[in-house]
C-alpha cells in the first residue's frame, strides 16, 4: 500500500504510509510546565462567501477541536494568529470565538487564554488604538478568560518611538483585572509588525519590552516570545522579574527551550501544538517525572515537521495546520476562512502529510491516506 507524492522538483516519489498510529491516552494534569496550544478555526465549507467576506465558522467542529486539546491537558490559546486572526478572522468573528470557547472551557474545566488586539481598526491615533485594546480587553475579561495582549499592527504604524509603547501598555496593564500574557510576535509571522517596541534593532526593542514588564510585574503572568531565535529567548527569560514566566512561541526550537537548562526553562504557547497535541502532552508528562532525555526523545523528532510547516513565508503555517487537522479526522474538509487552503503548494502539503504520518500523528492512517489521495487527485496526480 503506497501513495505517490509530488516533490518540489516536479517528480513523483513513492511513500509507504504507516499502518498504526502512535497511541497516546489522556493523562494527569501537568506539574512542571504550563502549556497552551494555539488553536485553529474550522471554516464552514458550505457558506457562500468570498476571501473578502467575514469568516464563516463551523462552530461545532471548532469547539470540538478545543475539547480534543483540553482532553489531553493542554490549555487553549484562543483567537491568536493560529486562528487566522487578521488573516481571514475579523474582530467580530474573534469576539464570538472568544465568548463561545470561554463558555466551553468553563463547561469542561479547560484552561483558556484569549488574544486582545486592535484589529477592529486599521489605523488611528494612539488614543484610538488604546480604546480598541480596551474594548477587546473588556470582552476577554467578561468571558472569564485570561487576556493575552497581542502585538498591534495599528500601534506599529502609529508609534513614534518606545515611549508610545510604554504609555499604551502601561495603561492597559494598570487597568487589567488579572495578570496578562504579553505577546511579542516577530515580523516573520506578520511583516506589519516590523520595528515593534519602537525599534527594528532587536536589542533596543528587547530593552523596551523588558521595561514594560519591569514596571508592572504584578500584572504580567508571563511573556510569549515568537521570534524564532532560541538564544534571544533564553537571554530574555533570564532577565525577567521573579514570578514572570516565559512562554515559548518558537516553533523551531521548542524542545530545548521547554526542557531548559540549569538557569531556567520556558513554558509553552505554541501553534505547532495544534497538530502535535496528544504527543506534546505525553512528552510534557514525561518531563514532569524529571526525565528530560525521555521528553526530548519524544519531541525532538517533531521539529522537522514544525520547521516545514513554519518555513518562509512563516505566516502561512496555518494552511499546514488545517491540512493535518483534516487528515487526522478532526474536521470533514480542507477549507479555510479567507480561502487560505491555497496558500501553500502541493509539494509542501505532501511533505507535511509524509512527516506527520511518519510520526504517527493520524489516529486513522488509512483515512489520512485516502484523504491525501483525494487531494492529490484534484491536482491531477493519479494513483
């Protein structure tokens, strides 16, 4: 039983899929790390919409996927860039997603944190940007979820220097009811965020970021760093005030960052844990026992898949994430809000299938194979 997969050079190669999945059962809560998976949204494939229309979401399938993550002990990071925030999911859709997911979290006892941004506006004055943040912060707090203060495209465009970031974030932190997670999303994930924290020089930007944290340590649960630079994250987390966590968002180097060293470690808030959920949870439980080598032996082999999904242009990683959710049986179709299922090439998708199958990520390998063959046939690849 084989499948022919297209390569980047235009040739077809033969791949023999696995016949048995990796078996992972839900287990006990984590004790050594706090771990969130950013989660994708499931589009409604029957909605008569265009890429410019408001997102049409299949709410039942979207919430079912979150229950899947919670069942393995993972927290859900909701309405983040993995949910196509700002890439097909507008603020109205995100607000509905936050309310529904937070209510679902309460019903099952799941942990949830939700993104707070400014995407209801495309630009404006600093006062207007602050008001946009405040509106979204109120929605998240009213839902009962923990806020994640996300980077703002509007603020990146309007800020004249570090002092504007200090002012905006200072006001938000002072009025937040509970400690928040601060998110530094690099321009590889969103080019509009170039120069965030007031400088394109990452060393200077780091100083401003740390100044925000140091001024309000009681209002910062942690920082989420998505710069794909392990050394910078390690240096940054060593300078955090006591009690402030570092949540890695580095989808290239997460095993070593979560494992840590003799001076500390990172917790996790990762998009790659969407497709890796059960395996990632099992690895963290092994780490809970103090078995760092066992943790690395489970998670290190997943890095090739993650680096593939998050390759340049990184912001289109969501396409591979949704592909794998479809192949794994978590949704009935490969359709994305905004039409982003077309954002990656067929060879890219084929390699994602191959790497995920080799890891045993598909609960039903035969179903995944049949679905992949159906996708290939749409592109003219015959068995």
